[in-house]
């Protein structure tokens, strides 16, 4: 109702009480501000009076303000793996609105969230990994206490769909990794490694860096050196019986008098290596396989290579003087400028090999080359 405002605030409350039929004790402006001085009233103000109850805007029908604005500032408690966290709905919703956590609490009871006896929402996840996630949603900073595994926090961030945090965690994990150590393994380190390994266990040294190491006279039988860096190593008198040296780098290494029975050296790089007096011949019949190997300029003088497989290998400028190559497979092998003098090539397969400039004088047995020898 429209009333004339004059006198004091008490006069106004008295007039309002008579007009409205209530015992008016308080006056509010249209925004809910309590008026305690009549001088604060403006000419065009719409006022509200009450008998002492809190101000309720009649335009909202008494609904809480957060329901009207969608701000979701009401407090709630989460029971995460038995540990309680108290936060606001807006914290869980606003920063990552498309996350699973936001969808769980965006609308009340939209997911049918289960509550414990204290009314806390139950979430069956790790509390120690959830805490950094909640703090990130609060202030936007990734803070993880000592002793907390970042991988665990990353897994929870992925579970809850906190995309921006996932990027932070992946970067933090990458930066926390120690720099890769590419320094070569020493003889002392490798011997300690050998002694700590059970004799019946398969020893895998794939891709390791032994560059320049002294591995001479060691028992290296059956060890997997696939793609390892053995360049400039000293492997003289080493026992490499049945070792796997496939695609290994043996360039410039010394393997004089090494035992290479049944060795696998497919596509290995032994350019410039010394293999004088090596034994590739296995009495049990297991043949060494050097197919496709790079043996440019190697010195294999006096080596025993009966039945060896050197198919499509490169032996350009190699020294094979006085080698036993009986029954060897040399098909498609590049033997250009090789010194094969004094070699036993009986029953060797030289089909398609390149023997341009090769030396065959003083052979132990006559050479019977098959067709297509270049």
C-alpha cells in the first residue's frame, strides 16, 4: 500500500502496522537492505515491512538465491575413501564444467549420489590423490605434498575428467624424470651385473651402451646384445657362443680369438673390426649367422668359419687370409677387393657374389664357383 512517510522511523512503523494489520518491527528496501533511519528512504522506494522475520523477496517465491542464479554456492561434504572433504558446489562445478565431477554435483541428486550416515556424498576413490585435485579446483594451482605419487594424481584426474589438470600433471611428471644416462657401461659395472645374475637366467642387454668398454676374456655366452652399442670394445678372447648381436654396433671393436660359435650377427655393423683367429665353427652343427652384416675392412685372418652364413653381407676390402670357409654361404656377398688367399672355400656357395678385385691365390683347395659370380 502507498503511505505517506513523515516523522520518525517509529512513526512509519506505526502507520504501516495500522494500514497492513500487522505489528511492523522492521523496514527493508527493495533489495533487502535493513533501514534504520528514515533519512535513507528515497522518494521512489518500494519498502517492505515485517514482524521480525528475515527478508524474503516476494519475486523469488521464497526460493534460495543460489537456486535462482545457478551459482551453487551451498556447502557439501564428500566422503572420499573414508576421508571427509568439505567444499562448495561451485568449486566442483565452475572450473571444469564438463568434467565428470561437475556433472555429479551440478544438479542436486541428478546422479543419485549415495550419502553416508553423516550426509556426506560417497566417492570410492583414493583420498590422498583426490586432495590435490580438489585444491586445484579451488585455486587453479597444482600443489602436491611430498611423498604423493604424481602418477596416482594423474590417474584420478583422468577418472574425474579434469582436462586442464591432466596437462599440468603430464608436464610435471616429465620434468620430474631424471635425465637419461647415455654414458657407456664400464667393465666393473658389467662384471658386477654378471655376478648378480643367476646362471640360468636370460641376460638381456638390448640397446645398452658398452662403447669402448674392456669386455675381454669374459663369459658372455647366450647374452642378448641386440642393437647394443659395442663400438671400439675390447672383446678379445671373450666367449660369445650363441650370443645375439643382431643389429649391434661392433665397429672398430677387437674380437681377436673370440669364441663366436653359433653367434647371431644379422645386419650387425662390424666395419673396421678385428676378428683374427676367431672360432665360428660349432661342433654340434649350429652355424653362425652373419647374414646382411656390414664387415667392410674387417680383419678375419685365420678364423674358423665352416658353414658360416654370410649371405648378402658386405666384406669389401676385408682380410680373410687363411680362413676356413668350407661350406660357407656367400651368395650375394660383396667380396670386392677381399684377400681370400689361402682360404678353404670347398663347397662354398658364391652364387651372385661380387668378387671384383678379390685375391684367391694360394687356396688350400681349388675354387669351384657356381654360376652368376660377378
